[in-house]
């Protein structure tokens, strides 16, 4: 241990020295750079008197711009390196491997940390995402290999060591011949959890590492039990992909689809802690709003999908069968909307129908796209024709010189007819910009009526008139995508969907159509399919079968104590395919308490608070939003109340479940709700019930 302690102190001192040097360099660069740039800027004389003067001026400005770019590049590089050093200082590294490269030389030691650190051309710490680090995470001692640019390097791993460090102090270390040692993992799990998710770099497990480093699969399906670290794993995967593909990906090339904004905030600290910027993060609702109008708030959407049953129409809108039907070469008539302004018709329905009738026969999408192009061209010709009219040009000349200067940037000449026509066209384009936009966005198509027509032909009953819900927006969006024109949206190379089991089949169908070239990582838990919009992983495999999805199951639960894990594991429907394995010690037993009324429930709350200590935070989880609202009068700075739909994805140390009675939790969906609610707790779980306890509780 003495040698490891000395090595840590040496590395730490070199980190401190690097921090000091970089801080000083940045300060000096900032001061001297600004002074130099000001001096150079002062020497640049702007002179456009002649052609040669123009060249001299442009050359001087270009030289100054190059100096500015070089200065900014040096400063950015030093700032980024300083940030990496400062991330390493609290715990310089967590792993060490000793590797024999089978070349007759002495084995080499490699220390693994959240960033790499090189000093005087010596690599003191290797980034956890580097190729050599794979030996630490994934392989046994003895004969092994790793890949560099798809070239396999055979080696022999002589030693794998895990280290617990605190700045320059070595707290402990463990040698192991398998993967991450329980002592290290449990030490990390035992730490107090913050209100935000933390990175798991030091404790990545073998099965998690396979997911993180998989660069071959176009679609990854990760079905992980509660507390298996699935969300942390896929965030580490994003960091890994960014590290390995710097030339291909930036954070802006990736999209995280999160279940809600609260969850987006919860995960926001993971990637910055690893030195990566967060990619754009949207909810499904927000993504749909970027594509079109949605008349449903996040709260209304969650309330609707939390209901026990769905209407037949909603079930149809969510179905794969409807999506398949929409892809056909359907025989339906276009329906048009006039383009108007202040009650005056600019383009009539009759005119639009006439243009459509003149388009060559063929698939509807082809005809309607051709019609759009013709409408845009016809409208431009009309504006050009109007711009030459004396009446329009006279309106320009009637403007005061000040108005002409403001609108056009110059004063017009009455004798320059070409100039008058040009500026008249500019003014007309500006005046009728709304028409150009309407033509480009198909505002002249009555898509609502057309979709309703197609729906009725498919289903045999009319589509109910109502607000644009998420489900209707998905179906309408897919209709536009395949029957009108591909939707305009930003392209992403990598898309991560969290809590994917809550997406309807139609929503996944739309995502696949919107991003046909993207790599998908779809993460969720079949057992937490608590919303009526859910899709099973078996269905997902079928939906993405042409992309040959790679399926991973994470069955070890790291979040909760052994007793809590054993309880929610007993609720799994198919234990043959998903056997949940606890990792943490047993901890406190699950406590069951019956209450008769509000007063007796209040006493149970008081007893729980007393048992965990007055300073500890207590969380009550209910089955429904209505129950949560009923219990809000109990809420305080020490007690929070959540319906399970909002608690999903989060974790709390001390949880009390409200009214787990047979009346409340008798259905298959009720059991999934109970699984989800119980698995939110990390330390203590109390289960209350009124009347007969649920049949799945071990009390019968």
C-alpha cells in the first residue's frame, strides 16, 4: 500500500503543478492577448480610397482575424485542459491494470481515471474511455486483448487493482481477478445520494460496459430492472461515443428524449462531470411541438396516460396497424383551405383544386409536392408581374425620402424603371411573406379533414372532434410524413430514448421514420410499463427488426437494499426471463402497516419519521394524482408526496407507499405500479393499506 500511496501523492503533486501553470498561463494569455490585439487593431487603418488601398485594408483585417483565431484557440485549449485537471483533483484515479504486451519487455502499469492526464510526455492517467481501459472493465486476468482502430492487440493482464482515493490520500485498494469488486461498488453505493444522478465511471460493471462500448449496433435495446443503472449506463455511453468519435459527433448531434422535465434536470449533471456538454434534451411532447401544433400540456398528457383504460379511438391511433395502413397508396381526395388576409381571399379553394387537377397522375405525395412547387412558382410570377404595375411603383414613389431610406436603404430614382421594379418586388415579397410561408408549409391543405377521411375509411367510424393530443399528433405527423412530405426537423446521429416502454408503438414508428439514419439507444423496464401507452420490448424488437437491434438485459439491482429488492422482484410477472439479483446488503426489513382513517395514517407517518430520525426526508408515493392531492396537507419541508407516475425514474432514501390494498392494486397494471413505487426507495420501505391488503403482499 505504501508504494501506491507514494505514487498517488506524486501524481497529485503533478496535477497541482499543472493546475497552477495552466491558471497562470490563462491569466497571462488573457492579459497579453487582449493588449496585443488592441495594439494590432490600432495599427489597422481602414482605407477604401482606391483598389490598392482596399487590398491593403482587407489584408490587414484578415491578418488580425487570424491572430484573433489563434489566440482564442490557445486560450480554449488551455481552459479545457485546466478543467480536466480540476476534475481529476478530488479523486485522481480509481483503477490500475498491469499489462504484458507479449513483446519481451517488462509489464506496464496503467492508471484509469475520468480523464486522461499527461505530464512531460508521460501518460500518468488514462481516460476510462481509452482502448486500454477496456481491460480494466471487461476482461479477466491472464490472456486477453483490446482493440485500437479495429485492430486487436493481444496482451496478458497481470493485475487489476481498484483504488479508493480522496485527493492525495489512498483510502483503500483491492486486487481482483474478476470485474469491479463488491467492496468498491458497495462503498460507492453507500454514499449519500444527491438530488441529481451521479456518474458511475468507477463502478461500471461488465454487463454495463458492453452497452457503453457497443459501436456496431444501429439499435440498442436495454431492458433493465429498477436500480440496474440503465440510465447512468447510457449516459456514460454518450460520453464514450463522444470521446471515440470526436470527428463524427458533437453533443449537438445527439438527442436525449426524457420522460419529463423533472427527470431531465435529474440527469443533467452526469455528462458535465465527465467533461462533456449535455446534448439537447426534449420530452416527446416537446419534440412533437417542434413538428406541429399540440393542444395538450405535459400535465394533461400524463394524467391521460395514467388512466386505467383507453378509448378504442386512442388504441387505434397508437397502433402499428394504422401506421402500416397510412403507408399504403391510399385513394383519397385532397381537401383545400383558401389563403386569406383580413377576410380577402388571396388564393381560393377552386384555384387550388384547379392546380391539383393539372398535376400529372401518380402517388399522392408526389402530386402534392409537385403542386406545392408550382404554387410557389406561380405566386412568384404574380409578384413579379405586380411589381411592374404603375400603381405599385407609384406607391413607392409616394413615400417620403426618409420612409424610402428606412424601408429600402436608399432613395429611389423616378427614372430608373428597373430599380423601381426591383424594389417594388422586394416590398411585395415582404408584404405577402405570409403567403409564401403558407405555400411552403402546406397551410392550404386541410390535413385534419384529410386524416379524418382516411381514419373513417380505415376504422369504419368517424374520428371524434377534439383537441390535438399527443396520440393524434403522432398519427397526423406520420400521415404527413408518408402521404404529404417528410417533416422538416433537425437531424441527429444518435438518439437516446429513456423510459421507452412508455412510448406507444405509433410514437416509436414515427421516430423511426423521422430519423432513418440515426443510431438509437432505447432504454426502459418492461416491469415499469405503468402507463396505458406502453410498448413491450418484444414489440420494439419487431418494430426495428430491419436494423437488427442488439438486446441487453440488466438484471442486477444496485439502488435498493436486499430486502427491498427481494420485495419488488417478487412482483415480476415472468421470473424466468427477468430474474432480479440484489447486490446491496439486506438492510432493514420492509414494514407493513394497516390504517383505518386519516388519523391512524397520520400516526403511521409520525412513527416512520421517528424511526428514521427528524432530520431525514420522508417521501410518500401514491397510486394516483388524486390520492397525492388528498395527502398534500401532510407535506412539509421533511415530507414530500408524489403520485407514482411522477416518482418514476427518481429515487428516495425513505419511502412510504399509500394504501396498497387489494381494492387499489388488484390488476396486472396495479402490480406494475407497485413494482415501480417500491423500487424508488434506497434504504427504508414502509407499505400501508386500508382494509384487505393487496394479494401480492406477503401477508396472506
